[in-house]
C-alpha cells in the first residue's frame, strides 16, 4: 500500500470516527489531487478550469454524502477514483447531449 493510500485511508477513517480536523485535511488533499486530474482530462476535450472546479465540487459532495458506504477494510483510493470517474462520465454525457440540441444555424 502506498504512503498516499495509507495517509488518505487514515484520514478517511479518522473522519468517519468523528475527527473533524482529519476530515477537513482529507478534503483538502482530495481537492488538490482531483483538481489536477480533472484539469488534465477536461483540457483534452477542450474544456476549461471552470468545468474542472464544478466537477471537483460534485465529487467532494458525493464523497461527503456517501462516506457511510466506504468499507474500511478496503483501499480508499479505488473507492474515490470510482466516484471521480463516474462524475466525469456523467458530466461529459450531460454536456455533449446539450450541445447536440443546438440548431445548426446557431
């Protein structure tokens, strides 16, 4: 298990146990990691930083609202990356569909 995995898992577990400072630190670390991830992915499809920030907020909210589903016996980063990946897929689907609805004359 990598140091990053160990640290993030420890922060998540502490947060689940009620340690607000550890949970805040977890969210800060996740923000840094996910911001970079989304900027890289979205720049490949011609999207900007604002979209990356929107997705970042969606993932942090999903982590917060679904934290009770995290199995402490499992690794943390695959759980997080699954949420991040599905949020990205949903976003791309949502925005591509809205672009196809624009009349050709526009």
